[in-house]
C-alpha cells in the first residue's frame, strides 16, 4: 500500500494522492464493517435487544397472559424478601466454592500429566476433550444412571471395596457433591488451555531453578504457577461465571417431571428458580429482575477477581 513517503513531489499531485489515500482508507473501513455486519446484526437482535427488553420488563408485571402494568421497583423489593431467592443463591454459591477449585486442580493435574505423555499427547487431548462436546441433556441423563443409589455404576464400584455409597440423587447432603464430581468429567477445555500454557513456560527457568537446588515442589510453586497464573485466572473467571449459570444438567436430572426429586430446594440453583418463575409460573417481569440481579452479582464477583489478580497474577514485563 502506498504511503506519504512515496507521494509525488508536485503540490497538486500530492494533494490528489492524499485524497486518494483518504478514500482508500474509507473504503477499507466500510469493507471491515461489511464483514462485521453479520455479527453486529446478530448481537443487536439476539443479545443487546433482549437485554434492553429484559431491563424494561423488570419494572413491570409482564406475564404474557395478562395486561402489563408498570410496578417500579416492586419486583426488586419482592426479590429481596423472597426466601426462594436466598436459598437459590446459597445453593449456587456452595456449588461455586466446591466446583471451581476442584475443576481447576483436576485440569492442572491432567495437563501436567499430558506434558509427560510425549507422542500420544494428541490422542489423550482428544479423549479428554470429547466430554466437552457431549450435550448437556445427555450428561444429565448419564448422571442419573451413574449416581443412582441402588444400581448406579459409582455405588457398584464402591461396593467392590465394601463401601456403601450414598443415595446421590435423593439425599440433599450428597446432591451438590455429586454434581461437582460429574462436572469434573467435562474439564477437557481447561486441560487443553493449561497444556498450552505449560508448554509456553521457558525451560531455562526450570534449568536455572534446578541448578540452584530447588526441589520439584519449589519449581512448581516458584516457576510453574507464576508463569501460568494468567491462564489459571482466566479459567477461574470463566468457571465462576459458568457455575453461577448452572442449569441444563441440573434441570434434566432433578427438575423434569419424570424425576422423584422434582422441586427439591437442595439443588434449586438460581437460574433454575429464574426459569421456573419465567416459564412455569409466567412471572416474566419478576424473572427479568432476577436475571439482572444475577448479572450484577457476576459483575461484582468478576470485579473482585480482577482486583485480586493485581496481586496474585504474574504478567511478563510487569514492573513490580
């Protein structure tokens, strides 16, 4: 592409060349917008538009079947005093605290094992990633078969060691742990991402640490963890958001009409309750308020994590 360094030397020709370059840059801009237009249109219609509509509906009593009225902040006041909301938040937070650290640890452990596999690394990466592509509905059904208290595979394996397994799908004390264990089956995406991060750690750092007499644990703590901390931080944020939006597997396993534990509060996650208010009871205005409160909670958690990252996340080139 021509630059001003190659413009003609006469004043008139230079001016014409500048106008031509300006038009060329303008054409490039319009071409870029043309290529981006499918995404822009899709974002406006399917994301931004529904978000604006939801924000408006959160201040109404919209229910599809009745006349809509403005109610101001009544939905948000009701939400504050709704015991089901506090229970749903409690269930969601317990699941978050249990699942995110475990899934990060499992992902990191598997990624470090794959670093030692060698030529079979590609095969194992594929094997670990396949569960990620499994539909959530299928995973929910598989959960019922694996964790059934009477004939589930998990309890059968425990029986080989003379351990009586709990009733995972009906005992309120074991429902959330069983969902956490089932979620660990789908850590393949984190494994692949962490494997790439581990591969990018300079080998010279390990060699220098080994020369200094650092043990394996010290090399892991002082070299590996700081170098992959941005990746761990990214996975933590994604895992936190995902845990707060848990829905499909729980709904299929516990809240469809065919399960005996329909409606149990032990696994009534926040999004499950939001779904019930919207599409079971048709309180769409109230459900919209629930959705915006969840959005605010996620923003707060993300902001706290971003502030904490300044201390615990190492970026190359940072001046400490």
